[in-house]
DNA sequence: TAAGTGTTACATTTGATATAATACACTTAA
DNA sequence: TTAAGTGTATTATATCAAATGTAACACTTA
C-alpha cells in the first residue's frame, strides 16, 4: 500500500496520468462519496505539496479545478474549503456518473455490443460494495 | 461531419488523445464490429498517412500495435492485412469489452454508487443499436 | 527493373506537465 | 504591529511523449 494519508484525504499517485489530475480526482471522489464532512478545510497548498512531494503549482492546479466545479470555495488567506452545499455535491456526483455511463455505453456500441449483452457482462463482474 | 473515409475505414480525429491511438482504435473497432471482411488489406502506411495528413511514422505505430493484438498480419512488401482468424477477433472483442466493463464499474464504485443504482442509470440511457 | 509495400533510424519540433524560485495579497492570532 | 500561515501570480527551466520531416533500406510483385 503506497498510498499517503493527508488529513481526511488519501492519495495514491502513479505515472499513468497527470499528477494534478490524480490529486483532483482523489479529492473529488472523497467528497462525492461523502467520506468527508462538508465544510472541511483541505490541506494547504504548500502542506499537501510537501507531503505528496509535489510542486505547489501542481497542487494549485488541482485546487483551482475543484473551485471551478464549485466543489470547494477558496478564501484567500484562510484556505480552501469543501462546499457546505450538499446539493452542489449531489449535482457533481450525478454529472460524473452520467459521464461515466455515457462513455461506457459509447465504448460498448463502438464494439458492436448490444444492450442486453452489456447488461449480462455487467452481471458477471464482482461488485464488492 | 469531419470524418474521413479511407477504403473500408472511417476516421474522425481530434486532439483529445494521441493520433496513433485514435487510428488504432478506429481500425480495431471496425474489425471488432465486423464492418469489414476478414483478410481485407489495410490502406498502405504511406497512403493512409497522406489521406489523414499524418506522418507515416504515426500510422506505422498504429499498425504495429494492431499486429501486436494479432488483429492484423503484416507481409513485408505486400501490406498489412486483417487476420482471417475470426476467433482472434472474437477474443480481442471480448477482452476490450471486459476492460470497458471493469473500468466502468471502477468509476461507479469510486463515486460511491452501488450496483442497482448503476443499473438504473444504464437503463436511462438511450441505446440506438 | 520499377513501383509499391513495410521498416528503421535519425534529428527536430511541439505541447503538456512538472518543477524551481520568488514575490505578492490577504487573514488570523500572538 | 508583527509574524505565520493562507492562496495567487509570474517567470524560467526541465522533461517527456507525441508527432513530424527526411531519408534510407528490405522485400514483393508486375
């Protein structure tokens, strides 16, 4: 387990994708899953960068992206906080789910696999909740 | 419609992903869907490169990847041909489908969405076969 | 032999990513 | 008032994958 816990957030980074994107996704998932209280303060840019051994600019980029989703609110001089609006979280969660579903259906259609076959395949996959 | 037809193959390229990967995927899909006869000759590297306005090396990379899947067989001096072994095509198709399903389930789990909710979402998506 | 194939090998360019270092702006608490 | 802790911005640099440009080589077929 080469994952790093920083405050309420857990990170496991690799080289498969841009680092700023992975940081963004980890935090976004933590929020969407409800694994952290709304209103919680994120680690400071410098702190997270130091603990993940990343450049502050890289973390900044992830945080700004979160702000753009309105999943966080940044208060200059204070820090970046998870939104307290549960509705926003729910909307983002639904949007991400919808994106995933659409991308998935698209892949299956591209392969020429029909709906019922897709549903069968889905049933074959273990789903440890 | 900014897609380009070259022989039996249709391509629509953008900047979202590496070009060689898009070329690979288009051809792979065409084969997997059964939209082209087994044994068919692919456009020559130079020809496809010219028509798609790509560098021959970029097309080469896609073709070599296809060979690695055994979806094509390359005969030096003759060209690159789609395999005549339908079983190979079927195996690759299943492998790709499986990958897609696993990736999808993983996304949904990361969002904290359970199986039945996922199945419901899937039903909401239009599926023009 | 010539034309059409795939193949290989460079050098080069480009763009995204990431780092490094520094300075600035704001908030909070000592 | 000050110091420490926040986010923010800027500029330069480094790195890597992707893509291009160019050229040559090897093989097959007509």
